[in-house]
């Protein structure tokens, strides 16, 4: 029972109205802090387990999708390199990762929430957790499990964390691996004007389809 209790505690989500406008003291009173940015450009994390507040909302909404152009610059080119090593197939298939010279899946150097206090830009993270956090969201120190049992598989639809609820969606949407200069320029200009998240939210609102509600896509606040 202790293990179950620990798991439930780690996954306990506390909704906070207007959380992005709170100062550090107010965030701490709710058990949150502003830390190292997640791959999806959010910064508010759980004090104890470091999962991303806005990513938790995305995962709990059963939304699996990403656009490489919107991935934070700390991560995006590392993700581009890793995705090139993955055999992407049909949604229901295993997508094996090709790590030359490895006889078994090994950890790779990748940015992590730990960078905020270790001073290191990268930590050793399992490839499947890295990909989960790209497609689903950043779960901090929580674990990510594979439901297919294939140690080499990094298909995000074959992975779950404490935040996943119900059946996974039928596909990853959006699933954009290519960098587009015009989109990067648009986002850069929006960032300078303090409207970065507005651009991202508008894009996701137009492209993400909720697996349980069709045909209208949902809107969620990326913060």
C-alpha cells in the first residue's frame, strides 16, 4: 500500500487559477516553482517531483502531439537528431530507436529539469522518456513505462506515466518533425513582443484533435 500511496501523491495535481501571474512566494504556497523550461516552453513545476504544471494538463487531456518548431531551443536540435534515429511506422506499431553500438537501450545526454540546480546542460535520460516528454509532456522525476514490452520501442502511443488516463489517442497530432523558417521567424517575432504562447496556442487550437471529442478540437492553455 505504501507504493500505491507514493504513486498517488506524485500524481496529485493542484489546479491554481491564473497560475502564470503568481510570484515565487505564491507559487511555493501551492507547491510549485518556476524552474528550468520544459520542451514545450513552460516553466512552472511541482516542488517535489518537478513535473510541469501545463504539461500535466496536456497529458491528462489525452493530447499527444508536438511541432518541432515550437520545442524550446534548449531541446529542439537534440530532438531532431534523436528522431532521425527512430523508425517511425504506423501508430499501432513499435518504433525502434537505432543507437549504434548499443546491445541494449542506453541512456542519452539530454536537457533535464535538474539543470536548474546542477549547472549541467544535460543529464542521462532514457530515450523513451525523452520521446514521451516531446510528444506528451514533461513529467519531471516521475517514471515513464512502455505498455508494449519492447525495450527498443519509442512510439509515444506505447508509453504511459502517472498522468495518462484512459485509452491513448489513435495517432500523434500534430506530428511535425521538420523545421520551417517562416514559422521559426514568426515565433521569434512573437517572443520579442511577449506573445509567444499566443502563437503556439492558436496553432494547437487549429491542429490538435481531441481523441474523445470530434470533430471540434479542444483549446487548452499552454501558459
